[in-house]
C-alpha cells in the first residue's frame, strides 16, 4: 500500500503494478487545470488530476477486469485497455490525459497503482499483463 498524502511535500509513494519500480505522485490543484505530477526517476510526467475520478467511473462502467495495456506515447494502445482510455478521443477530456507532449503515455502503468492506493480499485501484481477493476 502506498504512503503519503498526495501533496508536493508528502507525495504518494507508489510501485508499478509488477512491483519492479518505485515512483511518486502528487496533486497540484493550483495548476490550471489541476494536475497529477508523476516523478519516475529523473522523468516527470503530468496528467489531468480528473483522471482519478474519470478512470474510476470508466472502470465501474466496464463491470469487471480490464487490462492495463501500458504503452509509451509513440506506440499504439491496445483496444479496451486502461491505456487506450487514457488517450481516446471519446473520453471525458477528449484525448490524452497526459499533458506533457512526448511523455503523455504510460497512463496504464502509473494511474492504476494510485487508484489502488486510494481504495478505488483492485489491481493485479503479476510480472506482466496485469488487470484492474473498480471497487
């Protein structure tokens, strides 16, 4: 389970679904629009903060286990995956939740552990091909 309160001074301490990499995330509600700041080593990714509620609502609508399908921005996302939702033109933001061009992908890698830490979802922790479902 993650520690931290999700602020810049006390970010959530998270692990990727397979448990192989550590990263942090926090909310920046002063940004316009509010953002999630994801720090992975020296790489900073930013996502719309509303992704937490939007992804949870989408997972609930799916009604069961959904593959993560994490992929870099330059690679296509498999249909029906969390990654595909994170960049779909028909999602609530009308496209990418990732806000930093060139670093908009990996939605399916970094958002699901946060939803699990917040008690909104159940996540598998296998070496690969993990799935998530809303709780």
